[in-house]
């Protein structure tokens, strides 16, 4: 019955979403097998439309659970924007679900034969997930390949094939049980999926002891302090609390050290609710407070917004600025401007049209930020090259071009927008995949959690984590860099080869092969 199939499609998407951290219910991956079975079971006059609907419903449940936390951003200014929260969640889930609907449509359009349909299913959904990560700057949140907790054994395959390649592998493994009843070939396919899953675990477990490559001339160890002041987003709208916010950050920055003082201090994105140009202007009390909190020679990385251009036509950037404490002042060492902006949050797509339709004023969107150049490393000290990624940018595999001289990724993020929800926990997991793909540790700073030091295999360094709602500092030694990963060398080529496997599986076999065409 149609309604039963639609209910099962919703259940499939919900199960797949529950497999992701922070829930981590990995049997939920069988939701992909259920979805494949539902697409194969279509029987009616309009199979393509039914396939799209079932894929879309599965995506609606998947993205509804994966992104419900965006409602919290609208509650920061509840008086003006709170009414939009349910509509925003529904629109986000429905829009993202279109990609799953199109993937299901593509799969059904090909209508592969026999057990090969598992590979075609994996290819159809993986390529549409890649598209989702690129349309309108992309939103690759909770890729199926990032279901595995970062730092776990299966997640280490991202060092070989990246998050998109691991998405294909995960989908193929998870969907295989749908063909169990296809006789001997079906059982072989399921057996192959079990073997592939075992290979993910074995590869990951074997990679842990040998990930770090000793350098011939290793750079001196760098010490890090990450500051998390636990400042709620709504507090930043209160001008009377500005001095209190500054005091919270400088007090934590100046907190006595148990050992060697940090070489690098990192504040999160949006740490201080004012323009960097203004609070760092010469002679301001904020600049002096920062100077007093730092030790001579210390570096401070601050996320915030700045303006350039002329007074009548200012251009705003979401930036990371690097300061060095000199004798009695601070010097700007480097600036990084965010390249990949959040659609409808940091910029408005099709701005002219949507402004005329009233979307800009209704959503209280300002002029937005200007786009910075493609991410490139910053040399913040003679022996220290880092790759900044601001917030949303940490979702994107290979957004920054690999550079063997980079010693760490610095990810500053303002997850305070999303409160104590699953959003910041998911963001931590997704950002950690960039460490696995690049073999570089991550310094991650957020205002309210989760801040952490993450090693080159995506694992949080023991004791180097501040959870949601915690205030404090993380002091530690910058983890060692890992081996240069195959993904750093090859990029998305392995993913392309996996897609070729799906394309080959979609090609009808010659007559006399012994395989019967799978019935409609």
C-alpha cells in the first residue's frame, strides 16, 4: 500500500540519521537497505514519481533529525525571528531531501539488474551527495560516509578516499542486505559487504600505530591554549555586557599555566561582539586588555568580523586575525578571510531577486559578508604554518589545497548559535574528518562547546576537550602531523573510480550472461 511504503521511507531516513553521532546507533545504517528495497518494490503506473517521493521522504526524515538544531539560531532573537524557526527547519529538511529524491529517481531510471543494483544505488546517492556539497556553495552536513565517529577505525578510510569516497563505500555496505534473497549472488553480495566492513576496521586498526612519520629535522614543539568562555549568543546582543565578555576572555587567557606558557592562544569565531577594526584600534581599552593578558612573544588567534573599503561603502569579512604580543603592544601577523560563506546566513543567494520578493527584510538579513580568497595557509611564526578554516568551511573535503608544510588546521567556529543541541556535537565530528583526510591535527575553538585538540587521525587528545556549556581553557602540546595521506595526493580521484564502478554496474550485460532482468 502506498502509505505503508511512505511510512517505511520515513523510517529508513530516520534510522540512517540515528546512526550518526551523537546518537551513534550504527544498526540504523540498515535504513539504506530498507530504502533500496522500497525503490525496487515500486509497482504502479508512475514508478519514477514514486521513486522520487520515497527518496524525498527518506531524506526529509534524515535531514529533519540531522538539522533540527538550526531552530536554535532563530531563538537568539526570538521576538523578531522565533516564528520562523519551524518553517526554517521544515524548509531546510525539504530542500536537502530533494537531493535524495533525485538520487532515488536516478537509480530507478537506470533500473539495474540483479545484485549489481547495490552498486548503482551507492553511486546514485553518492553523486547526489557530492552535488549537495557544491550547489549554492554547498551544505555537506552529515554525509553518509561521516556516519562513523571520527577517530574510529572505519573513519580512517577517509585518509584513502575522502569523505565522499567513504560515502560510496558506506552506502554499498549498508544497502547490501536488501539483496540477500536474490539467491547465491545475493548472499555473495552480502558476504562481500561484510568483508568490506571488516576491511574498514582492520585498515583503521592497523593505521593507528604508524600514522605519524618522524621528521628528519622536526620543528620545536608548539604549545597551545584554547579559550572557551561559554558566552551564549544572546548575550552578545546586549551592549551592557560587552565589557563582561571581554573580561571573560582576557581572564581565561591570563590564567596561570601549570607548565610552559602557550605559544599560541586561540579564541573562537565571534569571540567579541564588535568589529575587529574598532576594538583593536590604537588606544582602546580592549586592545590594552588583550596586551595585558598575553605574555611577550605569544600569538593570539581571534575570530571575528572586520570591515574594509570606504566609509560610505564598507565591505565586511568574517575573518581570523593573528596577533603577536610585543614589548608593550600587539602586532598583526596575519589575516584570513572566510571563503566559503553560509547561504541565507552570511550571504543571500540570488540577492537581487530575493530582495525584491522581501526575503531579505523578512529574515532581517543585512548586506552579508564578502567572499575571501580560496583558503591558503598562514605563516604565524617562522616554523609554524597553519591552515585556518572558519566554522562552516570545516565541512568541506579538500576545500584547502594540501600543503605538506602545514602543521595544523585551526578551526574557529561560533556554535553558540545552536545552543545545547546535537548540532555542535555533529559539527565536531564532521570537522574532525578534515584531520583524517589531511593527516594534520586540528585546533578547534568555539564559544560554548565543543572545543578540542584533535590529533592527525581525528581523535580528541585525552583531556583536551571542553564540552557544551563549559568555561575554561585547554592547554596542550600541538599533536604531531601524520603521514601525507593518499587523499592529499589524489584528491577526489578515488571517489571518481568508485563512481565508475557504479556506472559499469548500470550497463546492461550481454544476452546469455545468465542474469535475469530484475522485475519492475
